[in-house]
C-alpha cells in the first residue's frame, strides 16, 4: 500500500454500540471479525461492521488503531466484563446512597483490559463526588470516570422498544444526537400532540428528522395552506394537503374537493380573491 494511503475498518464497539473507523494493515480482517481496538477511552472490543475502505491520509494518527484480531476467549472476557459492569451499578449506587448523594446510577462499562470503568448517572444538580471516587477506587482498583448524562443518553444506554415496534434508533445505529424541533413535525403536517411525538427519553423522536429534508423540498414546490386557486371555474381555498401524494384539499362556501396538484398548479390566484358560492354570495 502506498505511504499516503491507509486501510480503514468500520468497527462497532460492543460496550457502547458506537461505530467508528479504525486503521489496520492486516489484510486478513473481514466483516464480522472480532477485534481489539485502542480508543480515546481505552482498550475496547468490537466487531467489524462492513468491508474496509482505502483512504489517503498524511497523518497516521488521524484514526485509532486495531491492535489485533479477537477470538472466542476475548468474547468470554467481554461477557465477564458485562457482569462486572452490572455489579458496578449496584456498588456505586449503594455508595452514593450512603453518602446521601442525589444521583441515580443508570449504567456502567469496563474497558476490555479492566483499566478503567465509566459510570453513568442522572442528577438534577451538580454532584460533589470526590469522596465517592475514593470509596469506589477501593472497590474497583482501576481508573474511575463518573459521567453525568441527560434523558436522551439514558435511553441510549438502557435501550427499549419504540412506537414502531423496533429497538430504539439511538441504541442501534445513531452515533450522535441531532437537534430535533417541533418545526419538523409541522413540516410533515403531524398533529402537534407532544406526548405522541416524544420518544422513550421524553424528547421529540429522532425519526422526525429522517424525512424532514424530503418534506421540506416537496413543500417548496407546493402552494401554501390558505392560498386561493381556480378549479372548474370555481374559486377555492387550500385548507390542507398530503405532501407525499400531492393531493390538495380545496374548500369554498359550498363544497369540499380533493384534487391532484397537477390539476391546479397553473391556477393559483391572489390571496384576497373571494371564494365562489353557488348562491352568488361572494
């Protein structure tokens, strides 16, 4: 391989479920292989998600390395670490309660080599956990990182089933949380029922963003709600529309009709045009 090119493998880390790119010159590595990687957090175990890619890079340290290929023994160590992480939650919560700290421990994870444990907790206020760290150090004999998280991080760590019947997006493939706004629901003309638009975390569902760009692009080619149009020699007001099918709902003083946008796109009228009425009442 040329000096300025590197081979990158997409690896899903088994502890946190996040997929990152790692560099390796081992041509024998392939999809679904277990690998031991070095991350900014420590030594972690992962699984190659897809085939490798070749990329030009002048900086060999731009991507973290795959240290070696894993095996069944490594998977057994990972399972043992998962059980230790479950126990760490109970131990940490017990210690926090003993010190009267207002914090709820929700998850923990050990690095593959047990050099560090990361403990995640919820708290409405800032917690002084200096004494807690000292006590936990006696319990775990490794580096300890206490990390305060929000409700969206909690859902990602704990997992669950969404209203679609599938596992939560944040626990399966979302690496980062994007900003979600109520405008996205408005773009898709969804009923602004906040409880129904909220996910397990209590925030607006991440999936509102998936189709937002498509809806926004389609709406740019459609007239606004409230516009007046002429259809079969009658003047109507646009009261609603299906952005995907481009079926427009028209109303005047006598009737309601649903038409395809193609039938009226050249007949948009000024907004102050009076509606038609068979009774001659404009």
